[in-house]
C-alpha cells in the first residue's frame, strides 16, 4: 500500500487491514502532537497542515515487533518530515506466540537517544516525542524522532566495495562517546537480554557442541569444531555468554552496518563517488543496554569483514582496498579514543581482544549458524554463498578463540600482537577466497551497486530476528529428526 493510498483493504486481507489501521492511528496521533509540541519541526508541520497540507506516512520496514515510518507533509517540502516507530507488545519472530515483548524497551530507547543525541548531535537524531496508543486492547508506543540527514544503510557501501573513508572516524567517535559515559544505570534496559540469551543457550551452544562430536563434518567450520574438541568449544562459547552479561559501559548492542545510516551516493552507477558531507546516523537504539566493552565495535566490523571475503570470491580485489582502509581506520580511531579516555595500554589491548571476539560471535552465530544477512553479501551463486558462509563460520570461531582462549594467544599479548593475529586470520580467508576464484576459471564480473539500494529496500532488525527464529525452528526440527 503506497503512502497516498487511502483505500481500505478488503476484509480478506487481515495483515493489510492491520497496516492500514495502524497507519491511520499514527497519522492522527502525530497530527495532534504537532499542535502542542515545543519542537520546531513539529510546529512547522502543524502550520503546514493548517495551511492545507496533509500528513502522510510511508512504511520503511518492520511488521514483526514494530513498524518504522517516514512521516511527511504532502507539499513537496523536504524539510517537513520526521521518523516514527510504532512498537508492539509482542514479537512475531518469537516462536512462543504468547510471549510478551515489554514496551519499556521503547521508553528506554527514547531515553538513551535523548542522552546520546545531546553528546553526538551530528550522528544520533534527536527524539521528539514518546506517545501511548491503544487499539482493540493492544497497547503500543509511538516514538517520533527528527529525520536523519543520512538515509542509506551503510552496508550498501561494503557491498559496492567502495566505502567513504570519512565514516570510520565518525562511527568510532560516536561509539566511543557512548562508551565513555560514566554515570549510567547498570541495569538499564536489561529486559532485552532474554531474546539474545535464547540464541546463545538454545542455538550457539548445542550446535557448537554437536559439531565438536561430529563423525563426518559437513564443512570446514564443523571440522574446526571437531579439531578444537568439545571441552574447548564449550569453554569458548560459555566465555562469550559470560561476557555478554558484563556491564562495562552503555552500549548500542546492535551496531552493525545495517543500523548505521550514511549519506546516499550521488549516483548508483558511479560507485566511487560520495555525498559532500559524509553524514552518519547510528539508529535503532531498541537493544541498548549496559554491556561488554567490545560488542559495539565488533558488530560494526562483522559485515565489512564478510564482504572482504565475498569480493575475493568474485575476484574483485580492488574492492577490498577501500574496505581495508575502513576497518583499519575504524580500529585505530576507536582505540585512540579509548586511550584518550584514560585507558592503559593493557586495558586497550583487552578492549581490542573483546572487539575481535564480538565480531567473531556475529560472524559465527548470525552468518554461519542462523544464516541471516547472507543474502545481502555481494555473491550471486549458491556455491559462492555456501563457501562464504563457511568462511564466516570458521573465521568467527577463530576470532572467538583469539578473544577467549589464552592458550591460543597469551593473556599478556599486547596490542600489536593481537592486531597482527587478527589481520593474519582475515588475510588467510581472503587469500583462500582469491584462490577459489582462480580455480573457478570464470571471467571476473564488474562490480555492481548494492541491490538493496537499487530496490530502495531496507533490511530491518526485526526481519533478521524473524529469520533467526525460523533458523532455530529448522535446526530444532532437524535435531528431532536425527533422534
């Protein structure tokens, strides 16, 4: 249903009817809020409506725990627009359909955005309102924020193989500003943890344990699990679970490349060109909490590292130069900010080690076990997708081992030694990808603009979680079939 489609869906289309009702509720609620809001942008929208304009809304993403909207006045003024997220009490990605999904998460999202937007106004948008809605005994929360000047998911640039070098410093600064807030509640937003804990205990742990005992490993990742053995695998996974519960600092907790918005490229055909300002916005703060020091930076690196391998499998080594500049620039800038905040060289080394572990966690759990985001990587054949998934799996395991196994790398290792090992593990998989491309005996294809950008598609976290839950369900069915 388009933004200007006021046709009520037929009775048979329950989902479309629900979308229509929620869109109408959203527009009516924001219209009323604009009439009394102290915020300049909402006041201007109220004036435009009074002058004959009409408020419209377009769904950007969602449907499983929320809908995200672009809300605007239909008078062609690009300044008169805001972002809105309507959150529900339930999560359609959760296999337990009776499970309650606490709306407190949206209140906390509003509060942390208010805090961090005042400290990083250029990279976190200002929240404007948090409103209560109710429809047919269903409670909802409506979060309204300023519209971001950055409007394209950062993942597109890694898919292109052409990354704006200005983003590394800006993203590092944003995360470091958050992580160096000293006065915070260690129990902040902790109700978001159970859904992630289920992925640890219900998926990552049993899958890894089973692979360590496999008689016939299906791929290199399972083979590495078997090589490590059950005792070592359990030690590594349990260490990552324990680490998840640390409360070192406030963290975004979901800071991957799909939740970072950047300035759109002037042309989807000219991959090397960037917008004039290099704008960046870190969005979707719903999972923010007090957590481990390296999680945010680690998640920010996971998709770029996967794209390094993907481009190698395509024979597009020139694409990797731009991604490598980002990875190195981001790590350098983030560690420098930690040192400036008073961290000792030993503490900075520990942070780097933790960053690598959380990158590995995402690559092993999300990309390999749950198979989410894999369709976004710039590889097109099933064979390459399978090889990329396996490469992410084994690299993720080695990153986890580097982080949590001091037999693999001494606890006394310094920053240079940790960085050297990290780089060598990436180089090993990239070189393997290049060698595989050479063995395919196929002509290198020209790099293409991201399909997500070309289709104006935005992949949301709720879609990822839904896909993850489906993966968990399939894994459970497969295990039951073996029994």
